[in-house]
C-alpha cells in the first residue's frame, strides 16, 4: 500500500499534494510519519482548514525523518500554509496536524486539527471511527428539510424562548443535536444555564475579548420549566431512541440551575416514562447531582480533559469547586443505578502520555464509569500544552495503543462518542 503524501495550501488558498514528502502527524511537538492503519478516508461532512503562519511538516522517506516544507515547490519562493482536517462527529483523531508555527502567528480558532494527507485521488485523515451510531452523520441532514421544519415549528410555538434559541443553533451554528430535535429523532438538547463556575480555555460559548473567538452564542436566560417540558416531552414520546440532554455547548454549567432542572425532570416523568434524561456537566456540585437523581435523572456525562488535578485545573480553571467533586458526582449517579460517562477530551501527545494514562486508570477504578466518549479537543494544540506546562514528545504512546491498553485493563468499559439511549438497550 502506498503511503499518503503531504498536503499544503498555496498563497491563494488552493490545496496541493507534494508526493516527495509523506503525510506526517503530531503528538504534541513530536512529529512522525503516519503508519499504515492509522489513516482512513476523510469522513463525509469533515472540513479542511488552512492554518495561518504555519508551515507544513512532512515525512522524508529517504532521510527517514520529518522536515518542514518552507516554500511552494511548484512556485518557488511563494509562501505556503499547513492544512488540517476537522473530522465529523463519531471520529477521534490519532494525530494532530504536523506544522511549524512562525513567530507572531495568531492563535487557532476553537476546532480540532487532525493530520490530513492525500492518497489514491482522495483525502485521508489520521483518525478512527469510535461510535457506529449514525445520529450525526452527514447524510442524515437535508438542509432544505431542516430549514422547513425549524420555521414550521417556530411558527407553531412562538412563545417558547428555548425553542427559538435552539432554532438559531440549528440554522446559524449548524448544531447536529438541535437539527435532530427539529427532525424529531434521537438526542435533543436542553440548554438551561447562562452562567458557569469554570472558565475553560476552550469554552466555545464565552471567551475573553481578544483571546480567541467563541464559536457560538451562549443562552442568555434560564428557561421556565414549561418551556423545557414543552420541548422534552414531545421528543421523549415521539422520537426513536429518544434522549434529552441538559448541558450543551451553548450554555454554562447546568448544575447551577439544578432546581429548575429537577422540577423539569419530575414534570417530564409524570407525563412520560420513555427515553433517557441525561445531564452533560462538569460534575462540580455533587449535592445538586443527588437532587437530580432523586428527581429521575437517568445518566450523567462529566467533561474532563485530564485526570491529573493540576492539568484539569489549568484547562477548566474552576471557581468554587475542587477536582474531587467530579469523582463524587459520578459515584452518586452510580449509587442511584444511573449510567455514567466521561466526556474525555482527546489530544494526541498529552492524552496518551504514560502519566495521564495512569491517572485515568486510577480515576476509573474509583468511579466505575460505564462509558468513555472520545471527543477531540477543540483548541490550538500548542496553546493548550503551553498553558498546561505539559511534558511533550517521546513519552506519548499513541492514541490507538492507549485505547488498546484501556480495553485490556477495563474489559467491561465501553467506548464511543454519543450519549446512549438506555431504553433501547433494555427494551
């Protein structure tokens, strides 16, 4: 099998392959060739990004080492840029894009930057599919039909502020979960909180001015119980494999609205026993989690970038809670018979370091988590590692080996990308 070759973008933004250099990937600041079995055809719905003031790095098979491509080989002397892929949902990256950053380069926007190459007439990416569920696959979304359904439902329910917020999420920001709400299927979002008790480096809904742009607007109000239930109950009653989830990218921390959420859950369950009621959270307030379990919460997903407290704190920058709260919240849901997941942010070169793997294993042993959702971390990799003051380079074992070792260590642990509908698993 011939190996993929390097991609680069010229001064006009056109993308070219350069067959004299092979595709390379990054684990932190360490660059290497991408081995057979570590690339797949670029998934439908993925995007290609041109990286400003960053030179592409490829693998020279003759010298058996990686090297920088500094100028356009087809137009000598002209500037070029590195290229990266933003993969579709359900896929996890094995390598970040390999590049050298020039002095004064701007921070990259809040996306995940996966190594990408060219092979046999098509794009390939250094990733793997981690969840067979097709709920957010590109072919599931007809933009004309989605637009029609959004406008029809908003016209029918003019007074539900939460529904109108989600209509903007579907049409303006392209949120797959919001789209699925209006398509009346699978998992639907229920954002509730305009405030947060963390200040994450990679927060996609609120950023300090002048640092890096947020990718979407945060909800600006706390919905009434009636507004939440008016969306959730029809979805639970009518959708296939229904899940409704508090805690979305367009809000802060839902546990800060636990009283409203608890009352909404109780109201839902007085009307419908179908589907799964889920909470996506930072897990910061165990007492609030207890109250939601008592109200009827079925599952929880706790977001985490690291199981080492110093690295967690450097990214999440928590206000008023400690790392220990995450484990306690997961243990509470487990004790109530609920389903527990980690929303584990993956970045090759950090996630797969030996120290992080060991810390994760210890955390899993304490919490007995049911599922790890392998989510690509949307952030400039160099900025992230600098803020974490993380060791970089040879110590990273590789994401595939990291995953294989976890499966051997925890044979009952599941891996995926989405919150499961528990009803469909236990008919």
